[in-house]
């Protein structure tokens, strides 16, 4: 475990919790803006794309991953604002979590060369499971103890204790204590 802490340069992070590990990441941009909780496991090929400056605009990205969260291989964090993943979450492989996107207002400029849109916070509350190949987009909050099915594309927030499926994602079931 100590080998992997050294290998990813744990000392460069804003916080890198005890017992946490990142296996062979693809890339880590701005590690000083990433907070990793205790006992977090992130499998190989993770891409931490936190961007402080893009196309003449300054950003202040922040990524926080809570204690005891497990993340499958191929996760992609695209962050110019704020992404927060709570404690005790399980995220499958090849997931995209993005708090912004490239604007596409100039038809004569390739989209990748256009500025980032205004970031909107993304939050995954504690106790969730996010299935493989899901996409969680800008402005979305996933309520506590929710289950997001494989391949779901979340463009809107979902309440706690929900089962979410589809593209675009919709709440299939929702648990309410009062009922």
C-alpha cells in the first residue's frame, strides 16, 4: 500500500487519507485540489481532470471523495468547479462525473477549443451505488442511499433512496419512510 501512495505522490494532494490507494491512474491534474478520505480505493485508469485555467478563464476546482468509498477502473472526473462524493459509496467502472462542459457557441471553432461553461456542483451523497458506464452531469445531486443503474445518464438530481435507470435517467422507484 505504501508503494502506491508514493507512486501517485500522495504528498501532493490536498488530503490523502490513511489506508487509501489509487492504482495506476491515467492522469492526475491539480492533485493539490483533491481530497481523498480514509480507506478509499480507486482502481486503475482513473482520470482526475481538474482544470484551473482553460481558454483564458480561471477556475478553482475541488474534488472531495469521502471515507470508505470504492471506485472501479476507468472513472473520469472532469472538474472546474466542485465535485463531492460522500462516504460509503460504491462506483462501478467507466463512469463520467462532470461539473461542466465545453461551450459550443462558435460554429467555426472546434468545441474542445471553446471555453468551459459555468460549473454547477455535483454531489453524490453517502451510501449510493453507481452502476458501470453511468454519467453524472453538471448540477446533479444523487440523494443518499440511491442506486443508479448501469448506463444511466443523470441530467437532473434524484431524491434519497431512489432507484434510477435510463438515458435520460428517471426514478423507477423511491422509498419513503412515511408510506
